[in-house]
């Protein structure tokens, strides 16, 4: 799953029309119930750097 959590800023509004969805994603991960569910289900949140490192470690053979 891919999320783009972002603060609401004028810069964000200027660069993408999807800013309301990004703000929703940001608020979603601040919700205590969502955070509890993530912990309870052992869901690990990672960023682009971690995803890149995982992909680089994959063997395509």
C-alpha cells in the first residue's frame, strides 16, 4: 500500500491537486485507533529509502 502523508501547506497545494488525500493520509496515521491496529497486527511503516534498499536486495534470477 502506498500513502503520501503530508502537512497542509501552500507549497503542497501548488504542486498537486491530490493534497486533500495527502492530508487525509497524514491525519489517518495520527489516529490512535489506527496506530493501535498497526501495532497489534505488526504492520511496519517504511519510507522510500527502506523500500529502495529492500528492492535492491531482491534477486531477479
